[in-house]
């Protein structure tokens, strides 16, 4: 058994992340041989100790995993079942996916959807599930494809690329916002019809010109504020991240004069049924070819350096961690 283990030598010291051969498994009623995990923004914060993501020590980080059941005391799961977990508190409150073997509660598992491989599932992961929940909120609000595009912020990240692909496959025209113009062609390959910079949606009026039918915001801060002020009447803005800041600079005017809805997207603490439904939604729309250029694989040993690179803005798309030999 190989794991990436975060320990804290004493209460005043930051966590130390190290590879270990420890055979200690967390509590749970289903044992899983982990084949793949992934790196999300939250994982990068945890591994680098940039934020207090890990609630106790020692702890295996990694909020996603995909693998095969090797033992089960839960009648819902049998040996040989292929399962996935995205979020649900692993890699935060309990040991997560950066390990070759884990034990987890059966009630946080999702059966691998038909048509997906375990590697596909981690190419999707929490990022894809979050995107699926965001797109579902737009569909639920009755916003049909129209002349006005849907805006996706933080487009070169995992949530952004999945949101672009899902929206495109449901008939929407997508405008992608990125701070890295060199990635414009990559984002068009995901399905974006237009790629713009953050400055292109900036403005300081309480209400700006109506431009977007809806918004999938993954970054928060000034970009999200500008997006809300430029959303058209009756639009929906889904919000799921804060890499660009946790504050919004807004008046109530977009909400009360244009009826814009703000919808928070969260996949960790909500009902398991919501997560299962999101997996089904994204699996039904999964197109490996559209996103293959944005998906990268690394071994477990490369996770710490990759997390640093992600926070420094040096990684794009979705990173899969390969654990199976």
C-alpha cells in the first residue's frame, strides 16, 4: 500500500506531506483498491498547506477516487464493483484518494456509470460533477439556447473546461473567460465559440449592458461581480469557486431589476442522490475526444509539485493521479 500522507509533527508546525508504505486503513465498511484520483483546487490548497482543508492528522489528501471493491460489509456493494467518490468529505474530514487502498462508508459511494472507465471518472471527478450541477441549474431554470451566450469564467480550469463541453453539447453558445489568452485554441476545442479576457467584462456601473443568458462562475471576486452585472434579464449565475476572491462588489440591482438568480453549487455535504444524479448527467454527455487535450496524468509521487504548479497558475485542465501498478 502506497499513500501520500500529511502529518503534523506538533501542533505549531505545518503539515508535512510524504509518501508512505503504511498499511493503516481508515474506518469504513467497504474496502477499495484505488486505481485513480485527481487534483482539484481544494487538493492543491490541502497538500501545500495554503488553507486548513485537512481537519485532522495524519490524513491522506485527495477529494476524489475511483477503484474496485475488494471487501464489503455493506450489502449494496459486492467484491468487484467499480465505484467512484467525488467530494463527500474525503480528503478533508476522512482519508482521501491519494492511496492505493482505502476503506470508506458505503453510503458515500457511487457506482461507476455505464460507458465510463475508472480513468474517465477521474478525468471528470469533483470538477466535472460541479460543472454538471451548474449546467443542470441553468437547464432547471428554463434558460434555452439563444442568441445570447452562456459565460464560463475560469475556463482553463477543471470545472471550466467541463462546463464548456457540457453546455456546448446541450446546444448553448459559450463565451469563455481566461487570464491566459494563449489557451484560446484549447478552449475552442472544448467547445467555446468565443474566448475573452477578464478585462473584457470589467465595468464599474451597478448595471452594465446585458450580455449573457447565464453564467457558470468558477472564480468569484471581481470577475464574478462583473459577470453578474452583465447578465441578462431572468438569467442564472451559478457560483462554485473563490480562487479570484471571496468578496462580491455588487448592488442589489441585478437581482431586483433584472431578476438575476444566484445559485450556489456544492457537492460535499448535500444529499448523495444529488451527486449520483450529477454523475449520471455528465456520463450521458461524456465526450473523451472533446476534452482529451485538457487531461493530464501523473504518478502519485508528483502530486506535491503539481499542486504547487496549479496554485501558481502553471497547470491547465484536469490532472489525473494514477495509482494502480
